[in-house]
C-alpha cells in the first residue's frame, strides 16, 4: 500500500527563537528529512494565520497567552500571535527539505476559527481537502511527524484514523508543547482513536 509522510507545521515560529517555540523543535528537522526517502509521497502542512486571527490572545483584550476562551466551536487556547501570513515566522524551517513535498496544505487562514488538524478546522466539520487528495492518490497508510506532538500532530493523526486511514505517529520526529500535561492526554487520545505510536 502506498505510504505518505505528513509533516506537520515545521515552521520558524514553532522552532527555538520563534513566537510559539516548541522546545527542541529544530532538532527534528534532520530526522524528518531522513524519513522522507522511505515514503511514496510527502505532504507538508503550514499554519497560515491572518493577523486578526481569533486564536491570538492579543486580539482578546485582557487575556493572557495560553489561557482558554470559549468559541462557537468549543474551548480554544489563546496563543501568542504566530505564523502570520507574510511574516518570516510562517516560513518553513530553512533546513527542511522542501524538494520532496508533493503538496502543501495551509490551515488556520479563516479568521474566526483555529485549525490544528491537517484534515479539519477546529469545528471538526470544515474540511481542508487533504482526505480527498490522499484517497484519490491511493495514499491510505499515513505517518505523522512535526510540531507540535500534542496539538496539531495529535489532532491530525486522530482525524486520519477516524476517516479510515492507517495512522502512525513517529514520536522521535515530533516535539510537544506539553501544556499542563497535554502530551500525555494527546498520547491517550491517539491510542483510543486507533493511532499507532512508534
């Protein structure tokens, strides 16, 4: 069965020095590049937010980054402004091998809704189109790497499993934010959804 590597949000703002840096995020660039050769297709996701995005704490006066607010689609972490369209922080890490990418999926560009998953916005209903692309190419065996393990990687892998794909997270090629135990919760949720962790 053809296999696809889904590389989640390997962007400057999620690496050390970035606006929403994940500890050790830059350490997985080499391992991610090395994995690419073993797959039939490589898909990259790119967080792509307008400056007025509803998930940014700066757009909610009186709130702090990493606090929770209620959105029409459910609870939402308010993040530091990150991966703003047209800024260097939205660029892929300069060491990432872009030459292998078959497709780049941009997510989070709708101002009123965040998007962790490569497959759906956070309402779990608005699709990105990735599932159809993968099915049309016969890419049903998916492995996930990238940033961050406990948010965008986990949500993507869980959605993949729910959509009927074979989903594996290669944990050595991920790093987690680990916000109040979010890494352990994400691992439990992935296992419960049928995601393989390796």
